[in-house]
C-alpha cells in the first residue's frame, strides 16, 4: 500500500520534473531572453524592453511569417491528402500485413532526417538519380531544375512530415467502427456521402491532431529549406536559426519564437473552443 | 388469397474460405409477416440477413426483393433496412439527424424530412429526445432510435439482427411487445434474427429453425414446438425428453412400443414396421407427476425418485430418476386441483403422460 503510493508520487513527480525543466523552464528562459537587449559586447543585457516584439512585426519579418504560414499550410494540406488514404489502407489491412506496413513507415525514422534530406539532394539534383533515370528512359530531354526550388522544399517537407500525419490518422481510423459505415450504406448512403457525413466527421480528431503535428514543424524545420531550397527561401525556422546563430541576436530570435508559440497556442485554444461549441466527436471516438 | 411474396431466396449457398455457411437455402417471405430466423450462433441466420441487405453476395443461388432479382445490387440501392445488433447509431449526430439520415440520402424535402422524422420518433415515443446525442440515451432508447431510423424510410422489409440481445430481461419483454405492435401498425414484413427460442415463439407469425447453414423446419410457432420435424428442432426449442425405442407391433396407424418397462400404443402419421427404431418425444409439461397418496391404479405409470426441484413461481420443474435409471424433466403447473405442488428431493413418485401428446420420429432424423 505504502510503496504503491510512493511509486505513484515518483511517477507523477518525475513527469512534472521533466516537463518543468525541459518545457516550462526552457520556455521561461526564452521569454526572459525575448525582453532583453543585445549588442556587440553582450549576448544579453538589461533593462527589459519590448522592442524585439515591435520589430517582430516589421514588414520584412511579417513577409516571412506569411510565407511560412502559406508554405506550411500547403505542406499540411498535401500531407493530409496523401496520408488519409494511406492511413485508411493500413488501418483496414489484415493484421499481419498492417504490422509490416507500419514497420515500413517507421524504419526511415531510425535514420536522422538531416541525412535523409541529404539523400533527397542526391536524388533530385540536376545530375541526380531522378533526372538521369528520366533522361535515360527518354521521358524528358533536358534535366529538370528541381533542387533549390520551392518544389524541392515542399517535397522535402512532405517527405519528412508525412508520418506525423499518418500516425494520428491511423490511430483514429483504426478505432473507427466500421459497423457505422455499414449502417450508413444500409440507409442508402453512397460512398461520397459516407465519406463526407460519417468517416470524416468521426476521424476529425485525428485530422486535427495530424495537422497540428505537421504545421508547426513545417514552419520551423530550418535545415530543409537550407539544403533543398538553397537558402533562398527563408522560412520562420530559418529566421529564428539565423537570429541565434548568425546574427547573434538572441533577444530577436527569442521574440520571434515567442510570437510563433503564441500563435500556435491561440490556434489550439480556438480549436478547443470550436469543437466544444459544436459538441465534438472527441467524446465518442 | 395468394399472399404477396416480398423476399425470395432460391437455392442460396454461401461459402467463406472454403467453409460452407449456408447450404441450398430456399426461403420466401410474405409481405406483412413477422418471420423469425432462429438458431444457435454460427448457424447462418445473420448471413441470410446480410445477403438480403446486400452486404454479402451469395456464392450460388438467387435473391429477389419485391419480384426483382437483386444479386449484385449494392446495399444502398436495395429498399430494405436493418436494425443492427449494436444499434450502430451515428455518435456525432443527434437523434433527429440519425433518423433523418436515410431521408437526406434520398434527397427528401426539408419539411418532409422534419415531419417524417418527428412522426417516426413519436411512434417510438422519443420525440422529446430528438436533439440529444445517442450517448445520452439508455440502451432501450438507443434501440428505439435504431428502429425509428430504419422504419422512417418505409422499407419493403425490415431486417432485425438480434436487436434485443443487449437489453435486460424486463426491457426485452417490453420491446418484444412494442416491436410486434409496430410491425402490425406498419404492415411491412419483419425478418427477425434471434437465438432466443422463447422470443421467436412469442413474436413470430412464422419461425425458421436453422442449424449449421441449413433450414431444419419452417412453420408457425405452434408447429415447430408441437410437431418438431427432427430431434435438432425439438432439442433447440424448449426442453424435451427422448426415448429411443423399437417398434414391437403395428396395426393400421398405431404402433406399440415399450418405454422404460411399460408398453404403450400410439397413433402416428408415418408408416412404421415392426423392428423400426423410433424416438418418442415428450415435453416436460406433458408429464404428470403423482405422489403415492394420489394414485390407486399404477397400471400405465412409471415409478421414479425426485432428484431435483426447481421452483419457478408459476411452475415447478422436476428432475426425476426413473427406476430404470433414465432421467426425466417434468414441469408441473399450479392449478386449483393441485394446490400442493410440494416435492422433496428423494421423494418416491409416479409418472404418467397423456397419450396423443407425444411426437414420434424415426431414428436418425
């Protein structure tokens, strides 16, 4: 009895400890940095200022914000469109085949995504595997310029983030009660109606979770635009990285990070409020 | 008057992975009748429903609904609806939206949808719950939503797949009555699947007894109970005492057998010859039990000892060990003549049955 209680305190306590040190403390340090100053001689110094936040909304940063949102949003959309049928396929496959498919999906994760992005470069560069193959087959007559374009960045982002969309969708679709689909068919619903009125509403929690998991990294995976976009397309992640590592302007980087965190938080709250207002499916699915 | 056939299965077989689930089923369902498919789990009764609703296709044979062959027709294009065992209510929709679903699929007009949905909900006494979610309802209420959701579309046939099995005993009794009333009110055919023989007998116009993918017997509840066509049916529907005996003598339509040491002569429809092996079937309620003080003439009676007494309120069930060692089930009813239905374990009694209530089946059937 006593050791049980002790274990409980230990388990919960260690979770709080980890969250406290690596999440809350880190967040507070960033918050602190974002309202400090910086010059040639000092990385950070007092007194406090809100100037970094004011600067964060200057036109040049705003442009990067909007571009990032646009690209990340598009990437999220692509991931959703690609992942949904795939997740459905896995979730509805026979059990042993399902395990193999999940394994195939997860294996690439064991390699660093940085290394995989380098591999992507060698695939899509002008004299890379894809161009050589297409030229040899006579499908194209001159090499395509893929590397260092927005398309390359998009391919890289989608490739790296697709599993983050597939996994929550899979978890959700697997629990989808197929008897409901049968009932809908029995009541005269065609495939489109079933998809629109039964399957998508019931898997909405998975869709939302997947979108959140993809959208944030899509904006901040700085090395993918660097490698595949040739540092031409600066996204939010690159901007923050630039402020910290190149410009040595920690307060500015911290402030931009804070704004991003705030935006994400607002989106989460908005989703929570909206889904509660509509009496969402999460209670059932 | 020739009754209108609404569903017809002709020579239907169904195999899954080389396993035969249904074998050469011929079945016709008349318009407006309450037909029950009765059998143990795995006998293929649910498969018949799924073949009619279109979720499965027969391996052989044809199915027609309202005179139209429907082999290969998708479920959403068949005008039959199902009440599922799990209810399968859409959890993200209100009761109203659940019931309206089928009408919306047909593209019915808004005001018509509202009228018909509310009428259907009124019929199942749920109109005040229209805007609740299914999880906020009790099991019985969810069941009624499932029924309303199916009947609102005015199907030619309503298929019910063990719809009451998740309900408790009392509620099940109430729902049986309501379903029966609803069926009369709607006047459409109900095909009801159950493994509960009591439910089948009390609700149906016709019972189809199934076992291992074949139809064992079709008939009114009275027929399948009182004149079972084989031992399977007799054993599945109610309790039965079986005596395996040899025909000793025949004369016209009568035959003489020796049951546990006493000779009996019975009339029967079949032609048996001397030496035939037959099974004599007696229901527990056919058996009369007397204690020593009640009898003077024990001519046609068998002596036995009470082994178990099961008090059931309106009846008392007895397990009786005959002097030959055979165990007999008997059910005694309370009535004015016999108000002292008190038996003690180990009590010596006499057993008798009414000639003419027995069922005689040839051996091997």
